[in-house]
């Protein structure tokens, strides 16, 4: 059974940090690129970060560059998203997704075959 399970979300004050994790099972994780997406209330889901299957390429949305860092450990079937200097505008449900996405289509959600259920990140004082 294919699964992506996110964890690490929570309530944090502005300026705080979290480490989100996404653990994969049921498929050959190392063959898949991974994206992190988020959806805020009343907004469309948007791409936040991307990492290639071997971890050699990564990218970030302009809104999070310099604050978020994506990494992966294929031995543990896990992708991480370190989120620092959080702002209230980062409040959203964060989803990880796996697919064979070409770099040029990394923000296209239909490139991703598997999705997790999401983890809530709330930034508030």
C-alpha cells in the first residue's frame, strides 16, 4: 500500500522553526522526486519546495527562499522540510507529494502520483 505520511507540524510563534518530515512506503522511494506543497484557508494549493530523486536538485518558491530547506534520506525513505523564520503567511496545511516530475514541471501538481494527508502549520502569537 502506497503511503506518504507527514509529521512535524504545529503551532509556532512568528520567527519560530519547525522540521516537517514525510515518510514514504509502498513504492521505490529513491526513484521519485518529491515536492512540498501547501494550502492556506481560502487559497489554492501552491508549490513550496522540490527535491530530485537523488537529492542533487532542489528549488523553492520565492516566498520561502532563504527560510526553508529541503533534504532527503533515501535510506530512510524520508524527505524533510526545515522551515525557519516562520511568518503568519506561512500558515497552511503542508503536503508532500512524490512523482516522476521533470525539473521543468516541478510545480505542476499533476506531475505527482502520490500525496500525503498533510500536516498543519500555524504561525501565530
